[in-house]
C-alpha cells in the first residue's frame, strides 16, 4: 500500500480519536455539573425540609375572666395585651405534675414560644365568649423544643453543651406520652413576617415585598426595554451615536449589581428623597439593572425575524410603523416576553442593590403597597443566615427552597409563553 494512503489512514484515525475524546470530555463535564447541582439541591432540601413542620403543644386553657379581663371591658385591645402567663402556667402545672418551684415554673413556661401568649390574646380578642370557659388550644413550642422533636438536638451529649437541659427533655417526654405535643405543617412560615424568635419567623412579608418590587420593575423595564429595542433595531440610523448607545447598553449588562444599588442610594434616596427601604425604590433600581438584559434579548429576537416579512408588508403598502408594530413586533413578542421574564428572574434573586437602598431593615409588618417599608426574599435569607440562633438555619434553607421554586416557575413560564405564543413563518 502506498505511503500517502497509510499516512491518510493514520491521520483519519487520529482525527476520529480526538473527536471521541472530545465527546467524552463533554459528557464528563455535563455529568460533573449535574452531580454538583444534585449535591447542592440535596443539601439545601435536607437542611430546609424540616422547617416546613413546626412543633405545637396542646394545653387545656382556663380563660379566667378575673385574670384576663378583671374590669369586664371586653375591649379587644385590652384583651390582646392581657397577662396570659398565669393561665398558661396553670395549664402546664396540670399536665406536668410536681412543678412548684419558681425556677421550674419559669423553665417549663419556656417550653412554649414567646409568641404563644400573643396567639392566645388574638383568639380571645376575636372571640370574647371564651372568657370564663375552658378550651384545648395548640400553642407554638419554643425553637429548642422544636429542634429536639426534629432530632436536631442530641440528648446524649453533655448537658452543658446544649440549651435544652435534661429536665426539659423529661418534661417533653411527659407531654409526648400524653399526646400533648406533635409536629404539624408550618403555617407560620408562609403566613407571617419576620421575627426575632425562629419559631415565629415567616417569609410572607419578604415575599410580598419581592412581589411589589418586581411589579414596579416590570412596569418600568418592560415597556422601556421593548420600545428601546424596537427603535434601535427598526428605526434608528446606523451612526456614531447609535453605536455609542449600543456599546454602553452592552457594557451596562456586565456592570455589577451593587453599582446600581449605589446609583439608587445617591440619586433616588439622597437627591429625589424617595422613601427609604420601599419596594418603589427597590423596583426602580432593579428595573435599571434589568433594562440592558431586556434590550439585548429583544434586539436579538427582532434580528431573527426574516427580512422577507418586512419586505412583503412594505410591498403591500404598509408604512414602516405599520410593518413594525403590526407584523414584526407581534412575531417577536414571545421571545421578548421570554427575555423579560428571565431578566425578572435574575432581579428576583438580587440582594446587593437592595442592601444599598436600606431594604435590610428588620420588618415585622406585612407591606400593603409599594411605598410601605419592606424587605425582599433574598435579603430575608441574608438576615436569617447571619443570625446566631440555630433555629434560623433550617428556615434559611427553607426560604432558599421557596426562592428556587419561584425561579424555576418563572423559567417554566418563560418556556411556556414562548411555545404557546410562538408563530411559524
């Protein structure tokens, strides 16, 4: 066989070998990436799954009118602020016998959450007919009791190394034997705002704050981004000014998000004196950060529309404006919506710009509008992760799970809209 044929065969064999190795490199890279994602999600779910349950203690409360409302005023505000500790201690003494020492009474009272008496006050204020009657009520347990019930406090380690003492564990076992303690679905996590106590902390306030911020962001970024992209792509002449604008839009897309936070701090707060730590300012800052992404994605979609569609419309007598808004933009709208939703998903997970405008404050109340003081879900996660309380560890992971679910839903929504509204040509 001639030498040139042998050389060609060797070269082809080497080429095929390189192609096979390259394919295996790609497969290994994909496998490693998927493995890291599975590991990350598994770690988050493992830590946060238990936060979707909370421990409650059942007590037969005697709503003594002489203690709760001695003046018989029936004023809801007085009933909310009444001293419910004596009636709770009386009920605990009936369930756990032998508690006579003052120190033991104070310690057994701490098995319950600090917010348990507030829950009782809300119940009595909403239903004053409870006064003078007895009723079985499920009350929130403290964070330490909750962690013990979930198996996150080891009773075998030294008593000095844990906040839950042996006597506390003995009382918990008594409650378990009587069926007075159980784990239920954590409605507090989804129904209340932030709190200093882990068992009372919820994400509702932060979630609504994120919703209002994204609403403001969408109302500003979507129309401005779409109109800017349409003008630059369909109407603007190619000259130095438009080239300068394009370069700056591309550069803004790569600017760190904290720079937009500094911009919001110096302009919107210090110059325009807009209310601090509100979804209004947060939404404006997120809109500025999202605008370049929407413009770039929208321009890319507009470029993908075949020129023949424009030529056909113009040939039938349509004006440039009619061609653009009656034919080109409707065909590009699914892709524009997809780019907008992906930009909003990025904005949902941002923390740095919101920290700069003060949305890091401890907010208990649920915001009712864009001008109310609020925080956001990523900032709430940041605050909980920085807390020394062990009970916030699982709540931090649970909030991350909720945030990831929102992000996945937004991405699925983008895919659905693209498939549902996409037109063929």
